[in-house]
């Protein structure tokens, strides 16, 4: 793809994604305050975060994979259960992922 | 643990911002591998500023996909942010067109999760702004670093980054699953449903699409019960 075509993709994608964000903040308040809208949206984060955790931890392209990310996730879950601070959870998960990469390298 | 809610909110927001912001290095590297110049990679992080869409776009390009498919993948994942905006509007209440346009730019997964997780409205705005500023600054800086030094990031450092991202999403999800959270049992079912649907769809749909599809599927599955509950509330 030429540099010009790449620029077109970058700009079209960027402007389009921004307009999608702006649309969310621009709908009328009455539309937002409908009970079923707030009800559905109340549960979107859990569905989304659950999906993101699974996809980021256990997939690569179109395959299900088990690697250091799953070990890191298990360590993170243990740290969260023990009420470790957020940043500690992330550091422990990263260290676990790196360790698995070194050991299996 | 006697820390003020404000300090706790700020610390969580900046902590998540640092973790997610650093992941921009991986995006910069992926963009370079897909054939984008460092300036094009940086322009994406400045203008698009929504990680999943950015990864989708360079992922499609890197896999040999066309311009339309690349933009479509980014926009499809970008629809998530429209839903977030609806959720955030009553929390953030940006006044005036300019403030609304500025706020919109930072409406992403992480800032939404931070804002909706905050215990009160003032803290939601603080979490959104602190998280957004931290992520925006670091995400753009590390995008440039990654694009310029794609080969410099060792495999071990990349493995650590790869493990931090799902852990960060789990840490955001965690409070919703605890007994103290409103309707925690339903939140747990929804989270598990999202994870299972996303994994089941992974082999069959374009990369990234399974996340959006999982959210839609779970929303549809829960709809009748939610409508009934809403009717009860209204009654």
C-alpha cells in the first residue's frame, strides 16, 4: 500500500473513531435516562471486561493458546484475592509472564 | 488502610494509566511491522486514541488486509466507545460544545472503567481525567518509542507486557464480582458469559470482533429479564 493510501486509512480510521466517541456524548439526555438503556449499560462493562480478559490472556489471532499470560492472570487473581494494591497486581503478573517466557524460551 | 477516597482514586487511575500507557510500545512496534511510518503510528495514537481499534487497524494491514477492511475493523471496535459515552454523560456532564468535544477524545475502555468504578460522581470525573491524561501522554510517547525501536524490545520485556494487560482488565473487573457490589451474582454471570462467548467465537470471526460480539450476545441474552426488572422499577 502506498504512503498516501496509508495516510488515508490512518486519517479515515482516526476521524471515524473520534466521531463514534462524540456520538455517545451527544445523544439526548432523555434517551440515556430510559430504564432499559441504563439497565443494559450497567452490565456492559462486566461483559466487555470478561471478554477482554479471556481474549487478551488466552488467544492469539484465531487460536486459543496457553502461555505466560495465563500464568500471569492466575497470579493476578491470587494477588487480587489477597487484596494486593493495583500496581502490585500488575507487576506480579508481568514478572510471572516474563519468568514463563524465560523458562520456556 | 486509612487512605482518602480521593487519593485512592487518583492512585488507581494513574497506576492503570501507566500500565496501559506503556503498552503503546507494543502498538508502535506493531504499526511499524505493518508498514506504517513512525509519524503515521503517532498520528493514529494522537487522533484515534483507542487501543483496540488501533491494534485492529494495523493487524488487518499487517495481515495483508485492504484499506476498507482495516478502517471497518477499527470502526467496529470503536462502537464500544459510543456505548461508553452514553454511560459517561450523566457522570461527567461536560458543559458546552468544546468541552464535550475534548471529553469525547478520552472516552475509552480504561477511562470508562475507572469512571464507572468510582464511588461518587466527583471522583468519577477525577478518575476519568487523571486516567485519561496519564494514558494519553504515555500512550503517545511509547507509541513513538515502539515505532522507532520496534526491534529493540526484547522478547522477555514483550512477554511481561503481554501478561500485564489481561491482569489489568481482571483487576478492573474484580470489584464488580465481589459480594458488596450491586447484583454481584448477575455481574459474575455476565462476565463469565462475555469470556465464554468471546473465546468460542475466536476461531471464526476477524480478530477483535469477538469482543464486541460477546458484549452484544450477553446483552441480548439478558434482555427479557432486564426488561421485566425495569418494568417492576417503573411500577
